[in-house]
């Protein structure tokens, strides 16, 4: 099931990302900030253990983070998103996947071929795997990445972190990979004839890096 993060600050960041007038340098910084604060929210689902520490005046109980995390970035759009998440998950291992959707519609404008010319994924056995991609549109790329992650081993938990998802993409993930938990800031209802989310925010990679 997808979890929409409704914190007002995160939603204010999303509003700025949706605005077509937000300049690319600002857009990139906001994606990075969004990754940081999404990581705070995701950490609620991760593993901590109780400990005691000695203060200058006595003994106090506390918690320490003990999840073993693999962060997977999808080039290029997720670079700033993962950069922000790594500020929280400082000891995470990082996997890199280069994926490209082939713009040849296969079925109802929502099924596309995906080519992955490069991938480098750490060991995922028993780890919490967080796959970061700003947009979950048709979910075709994400489904291929989930397949490759599972070929590498058996994660303890799989989390998908995305800024905006489509209803169609969420439904595909929930049907084909029900073990994957989706965290997003919004779920938009529509996809256009090219498989892009409407209203969405446009192409996240182009808007973050000033390309078209």
C-alpha cells in the first residue's frame, strides 16, 4: 500500500516543485531537501534498538539506529533525491542503475520497453532496500529494477521513495510486487498519451539539471 506523506512542509516543497516557474537550480535543491525529509519519515519504519548511555550526571535510556540500508539511485533524475536521503542514512550502501525508457508505446500508452545499460547493486540479502525515483508514472522502469534487485538476493524490506506517483503506477506495483512499500508526496490520477503524470511536475531530470 502506498503511503502519502502529508506533512505541511513536505507538501509546500512539492508545490514549489510543481510550479513551472521554479528555476532548475532551485528545483534541484528542493528535490534534495525533499529527500532529506522523506528519509526522516521513512526512518519510522526502520529498526532501532534500546540502549543506555552515561551522561555527565547519570544513566539515560535511548535508541540507536540499526537498520542496514541499501539506497538505489536511478540515473539521472534521482541524484539529488538520493543526495538528500544520504544526509540521514549516512552509512547506507549505494547502488546505481542507469535506465532509459524506449518511447515506443506497447499497450494503452502505458507499457514501454526499458533498457538498463549499467547497474551496480550491492548485496541486498537481509537489507532494507530503498529505491529512489522522483516520478512513478507507468512503473515500467521500477518493475524492471525490482526484478533485478530481487535477483541479487532477498531484502528484509523494500521501500520505493518517489515525489509523485500515478494511480496506475501504484496499482501495478501493488499487484506485481505487493512486498514493496511506496512512500510518496502525492498520487495523481492521470497519465497522458506519452505516459507522463498529469498534472505531475514535468520531467524531473530535465527540470533538475536544466536540460530538455
